[in-house]
């Protein structure tokens, strides 16, 4: 006997939270008005299957929402800065301890530590 084909599986909290986040991104980027956002979020947390969740975001450009997400852009910028900062250490031929405070790393490079608090805030 063969098992029946499953068209949709039960949704978990993580699935609902991901859908709510996508709806929030759509609201912040102007794809949804607040009333529609509110009703979709309520439906998100009432959904039982992943199919129901997919229907709630089916008409939204999800790839574009992710690309334009300000938090994602900020994370990419932070990663690029950290990579560039680390590359400067490699270019000097010096080893460094990434866990050391920034002013100690700057002293190891012979840099002025007056601006260390600027880099530590990142």
C-alpha cells in the first residue's frame, strides 16, 4: 500500500515567524498597506500548514524584499568592513588576535589608538 501524497506539511513557529518577517519587509518597502499587513499577519499565526503560509506571500516579490532589506544591507556592510580591516593586517605581514581589543590591535600596527573607540563600536 502506498502512502498518500502530502501536498503541505504542518507549519511550525519558525515557519510562521519567517512569514511574518517577510510580510513586515513588504510593509516597510511599500508592497502592503497596514490593514492588509495586519490581516495577513493574523492569518499567518492562525495557519496550520506551510501551504497556507505560502499563499499569504505568493503575490509578493520575496527575492526583491530580501535584497532591499536594510538589516541585510547593514550586515553585508559590516562584513565587508571587517574583511577589509582584517586584510590590512595580512598586508602588513603581522599576525593579530581577533579577540584582542581594537586599541591593542592598532598598537600592534603602529596606529594611533585615539580612534580605537570608533572601530570598537562596530
